[in-house]
């Protein structure tokens, strides 16, 4: 990995953790996801339009039709990722679904990159990837959610002393694990597809990310604008969640643009795992800023974060 690529990925991790902190406070929901797409499309429209007008949206000689296909498929994969992630949050805790998804994604993408692209990471680099993924899985241990709040299978918080049906709790956790793993699969899928679009298809990384925001906006638009119930939910989301949606709409594309730029010059097997250092930053933010979890939970997260930090060192050195 080059120094510039490492700087891009580490900067992306900081931005990623920041917008995830805002997203956590928002409460989530499908209408919120749509608002993020709206703000992302609007905020980054000047950049996208400028790239088109200056002829930098795609590489010289690249097909505009092929670029449209690349962006459309990427939009679909990113939309599936957002929907799956929200489903997981409705079923279980953030501390279960998010690390599971972020740990599964780079592990799968690294393995598939070896199979599909013929990439050959060094042994220390591959061990670093395993350390990062293993640390993320370890973060998912336990059933206690943030601030000691347990959630029902429907995502409704209960007080620690409130009785819970064991079968419902087990079903909710199983669903959360399922959606966490499914989200990881989508992360791996869009990472590999976006890598292909950037390095082989000639799509500018910045244009690709704006295009996926716009693509999600177009795909989700009819469902919200033509259905009275969805319009009402969107109006409520606008009243209650537009500020965090604005933050995520601005920072989420910025974070991924940095990752895509790094992917253009470095292998997936190095980029995908290294960007998971955002889990370390998010864990520190949750523990220090939001005071999540008890002493046992914080200790478990510190161990996992240390493993991921060691993994990043292994990737950076070798």
C-alpha cells in the first residue's frame, strides 16, 4: 500500500466514524435513508456536474453506456446495503450488527479479491486482515446494547429490569446476526464491484460515489413520493432527522470517495480491511463520548480494538 493510499484510508476512517456517530443519534429508518440520499445528491451535485462538464467523469476512451451500467449496479448494491443494515438495527443492538457487518465485509472481499482478481497479499498482511475481522467479531459478543439498554426483536428499548420473553430475545438476536452477516456480504459485493468500476471501467471515483447517491434517490423516490403513508413518514423524518441526515449526506460520500480513490491505486486486500479501523474509532467514541456499556463491555471492546490496531500495523508495514 502506498503512503498516499494509507493516508486516504485512515482519513476516511475518521470521517466514517464521525458520520456513524451522527447516524446513531438519528434513530434510523427507511425514510432517514432516503433523506441521506437526497442530501448526498444535492451536496455533491456541483462536483458531479463539474466532472461531467470537464470530461473527467469517466476515463478517456471509456464507454458512457458502460459507466451508466456500473453506476446503476453500484447504486443497487449500496441501497441493498443500507436497507439490510437498517433491518439489522431494527432487530438488534448497534454493537452487534455494525461490527459483525464491518468485520464480515472486508474478510469476504479479501477472499474474493484473491479468487477473482488474482491478488496475492503477503502472509503478514493477510494475518492483519484476519486480526481486524476477528476483532470486529469479538466486538459483537454479548447481548447488552448501548448504555445497558436491551432491545426487543422489533427494536424497541426495554429497561434492564423489564421481563423479556427468552424466545423473542433469541429470535431478535438471530435476526440481527443474519442481517449483520447479510450486510457484510453487501459490503463485500459493492467493494469489489466499485473496485472494478474504478480500475477497469474507468469511472472516476468521485463521480461514482455521487452517482450512487443519485441512483439511490431515483430508485427510492417513487415509493416515497407516490405513497401517502411513505410521504407522511418522510415528512416526519424531515422534521426529526434532517440534521443528522445532512451530516451523513455530506460526510458519508466524502468518506467513501477517499476509499475509492485509494482503491484505484492499491489492492482490495489491503484497502478493505484497513478501512475497518473506523470500528476502533467508533468504539472509542461510543465508550468515551456516549458512555456506552458497562465495565465488562468496555473491556471487551478495548481488546477487540487493540487486535484491529495490530492488524492495521501489519497491513501498513507489509
